């Protein structure tokens, strides 16, 4: 037994003001879709019926869904049923018919759904045994008036090309009704459009065959033809060879044969089918459930296959994956963003966005997308793996390890997850190895930065100072010794003072710098006191001057001693100061890291 596959479309509002807003199109589409899947209605399989309405019913999406349903999904034995409620128009140049979708522009016919093209591509290529299109359409534009044979004629929409194709192919049918035009506005009944309301009423029983309770398209057409006024009266186009069973068991009805064995044509819409069971008005034979069925709420119907938003998201994500395979990530990302504008919490779109952002190094934005996935689905193993990889790329290895462990708890059979975990552990081990080396150096520094390091520094200062003083004083006390010996001792003492001041101030901070400052202060004070007490400031009468005059003290060694004291007071102090500042800067940088 074949399947019944349905696509129901309704559009009230359009982007182009040339199409006036409709009142019942979307309500009609929703009611028909709900009736088809309702257990008290058509009993169609809910997963086989799709509903698209409002702004989501774009030209691109509807064209794709019709083609997919007719060509890719439908199989031999299946019935394909497509219902459209909305505006239709004729091209002002070619006169060919178009369905107007939410983003269609009247002056740009190509933005509408070209009827000859999509009927040829969908009906002609479909493997389904039967394909039925129902157009509950509002006739828009002035081109209709020049082609209609009657005020509400739908034949211009179909056009001669499609009509010829329908007559040449069996069980490809189009049922049309005029929702309104320049002669008559859109009309309603029981909060539905007139045609949709009567269609549901007929499906509920008045159009059924009393013998087998089946509702065929022929019987429904006959019921509607007799129960509707001239405006909404349907027109059926095509050649029906096998009865199209809309309600009831889809058993193939026996074909009538002539005495010579040739197959007889099934009656068409204009023949005896319209003279069979319909009564022309609603009578007591129509069950009260018909009205209730026509106005079903969402809670009373079966669940549809996908919401309109999900359908459009699925299409955009499919396009995005194809673009990724074609090495076009920029356009793929745009498709993903469009999908997220429609459904911000779509998990597949968020995951794809995170993957695209991660491949271009935008790790934080990718991480934000993954976090949004986890808010929607906390048990998504893929999202936890992605979070781990992104955290690892940003250097947060401990958090990455926790995330990958959680992913393995959710899915322990994914080898890629184990690979990510191994990588994170390796990176973490490398980081810890470097961290231990730095910690060892820092701990050594901190160990010497206490009282012991202060006294060690003080001892070194004293040694340097003593060496320098001995070297400077030897020429005065022992003039006979080689001068080079005194110069070596002076240089060694000054070098010890400078190195100790610079290293201590850089590594240990103010305590060592204070020691240098204290030493320099003592040296400077000694030099100043010697100068004043020696009477150097009193030229011609000071003690030093008299000692030099009587040659008791050599002049050159005394000058060298004074110069060394001045250097020992100034140079280590300056080196200690700049080293102390440098140590502060390096310390701040380490803290930032």
C-alpha cells in the first residue's frame, strides 16, 4: 500500500504591496494540514505531511520542497498532495501563470513560482502514482481580465502548455478555486476561507462513498461543485485513470472495461462525477464533527513532520554543508547565520557555526556558539568535545580536560574524542614541565630573598669595599709597590660592588637596593668628611695642601683614592636603582601571565 505525502502552503502577507493581505490563507492551510493528520480526520501519517506558511513560505523554499517531495521522496504507489492558498498572477508579457510566495515581486515574475516549469519538473519527473495540486488562489493583476472566459475562470493560470501535458499524462491533476479577484473579495465561513471550509466538510463524510467510506478526488470535486457558489466553484484539470483516494483505504479501485477489452477513461470533472452524490447544500447528512474538524486547534491534531522554521533551517544548513565541501566557507557561514536568524537555538546550526569559526582561529566566538548549544542540550557529546578542543586552543588545558572527560561519559565509543583527550594530556604535561622549571628558579630566588640573602649581600658589599680601599690606599702607604697591583684591587672591589648592587636589586628588590643605598651613603659621607676635615676647601692653608707641599703624601695616589671613593658611591647606586626598576617591571609582567 502506498503512502499519502502532503505539502500544505499558506501565505497571508507579502513583501510586495501589489499583493493585498489575505485573511484566511494561512488559517486554511493550517486547518487542512491538521485535518489530514488528525486521528479523527484523514488519518494521514503525521511525518508525511509538511506545513509551510507566512514569511517562511519563500519562493526558494517552496520550490525546493515541492521538487524534493515529488522527485526525491515519492515512490511508485504513492499519492502526492500539494495545497496552496495565496495569490497567483499572470506575467504581463507572456501571460503565463505564477504562484506568488512571500518574497515574490509582481513586476519581477521570476521571483514567483512559474507554473509550467515546476509542474513539468515535479509532476513529469515524479515516480508517484498520483500527483494532485490544489490551488485556492486569489487572482491578482489586470492580465486576468483579457484571458478569462468567465469572471472567476482559473484556466489562464494553468495555461495551454500545462493543460496539454495534463491531458497526455494520467493521474496528474490540478484542482483550482478562485479565492477572490477584482470582482469579488476574499470570503470566509466559520473563521476559514469558504473553499477550505467546504473542502474539510466534504472530507468529513458528505463526499464519501457510502459503500466503502472512501473520499476520492472526483467525489470531493463533485461535492464542492454543487455546494459552492460561482466564485469558489472548483475547476479540475487533468486525466484521472485511477481514483485518487484522499480518505479511506488506498486500495486500487477496479477499472471499468469495455466489451472489447479496452480500458475505459475514468470520468472527468465535467462529466457524470458531478452528478453523483453531492446535494448542493449542507444537510443533516453532514456530521457535526465536520465543523469541529475545520476549526481544530493545534493540540487536537497529530504532529507535523517539521515546523516551517525547521524546514527552512534544514534547507539552509544543507546548502551550508554543500558549500563547505566546495571549499567556500564564507558563503557557508552566511547560510548558517541566516538559519540562526530564523531559529537562534538550532543545535545543528550552532555546531556548524562553531566549527567554521574554529577553523579560522576565532576560538572565543566559536566557544560562545558551543556554550549556547550546551544551554539547549547539556548532554550533547559533540558539543563537549568541541568545547574541549577550543579551550585547549586557548591554553585552558585543565578546563579542556574536564570537558573531554564529560564528553567521554556521554559517548565512550568515539575514537576522535580519545584523540582529543590524548592531545590535551600531552599539552598539559608539557606545560607542567615548563612550569616546574620556572617554579624551581623562582623558589630559589624567594629562598634567598630573606634575612640570609640580606647578610650575604652585606658581606659581599664589605668585601668589595675593603678590596677597593686597600687598592686605593696601597700607593699612599706603600709607594714602592707596583701601581698595577693597586689598580687591580681597586677595579675588583668596584666590580664586586656594582655586580652585587645590580643583581641584588633586580632579584630581591628593595632590601638589597637599600643595602646599596646605605653603602653608597657611607662612602659619600666619608668622602665629604675627609674633604672638609682635610681642609681641601682651604687652598693654601689646609692640612692636605700642607702635606702635599712638604711631600708627605703623593698627590697622584691621593687623587686616585678620592676618585675611587666617588665612583664606589655613585656607580653601584645608579646600577642598583635601574636594576630595581627593571625587577619591578618584570614582576608585573609575570603576574599578568
